[in-house]
C-alpha cells in the first residue's frame, strides 16, 4: 500500500514539475494592434526580399498574395476575413507604390507589368 501511495505522489510531483510556469490563458489576448505594427508585419517579407535584392522572392510573394485574394473572393469568405485581406492588400499596394522604382529596377524588364498588375488588383465588394 505504501508503494502505491508513493507511486501516486511521485506521479503528481512529476506532473506538476512538467507544467509551464505561465498559467494557461482562458481569455484571449484582445490587445489592439497598432497600425504601425500591422504595416511592419504585413510588409516584412517584402522588405527582407528587397534588402536582399531577391527579385524572384518579391515576384513569388506578389503571386502568392494575389492567389490568396482570388481564393478569398472565390470562396466568398466571411466579412472579417475579407476585411483583413483587403487591409493587407492596401498595405502591400502602398508599400509597392512607395518602392516602385526599386522593385522595377530589381525585377528588370518583367517588373513593370508585374508591379502595375498588382497595383490594379482590387477586392470586389460583396452585395447581399
């Protein structure tokens, strides 16, 4: 009987020892993000690719985001998802617009049509 009690106490001690020091969060962290953080987070891959002078990465990021926009429109996602993508689209388009000459110079002769096509990309409005 003592062995069983000792085993149970050991199991409890081990389970407490393996717990994280931070208690679980039962309420989600709804801290509002600032616009600057949102812009930096959205454009960080583009900034990295531009600083690395990686034109293929920029083209890949633009194509991936364009596909994401088209998929959201095609699936007719909920308004929160659409608004989030619409906000990200405007942030990325503004960044591309601000860095247009550098991006076009980096991409070469194929840069102008790619950049202009992305800048003209729009999210169609949903009519209920």
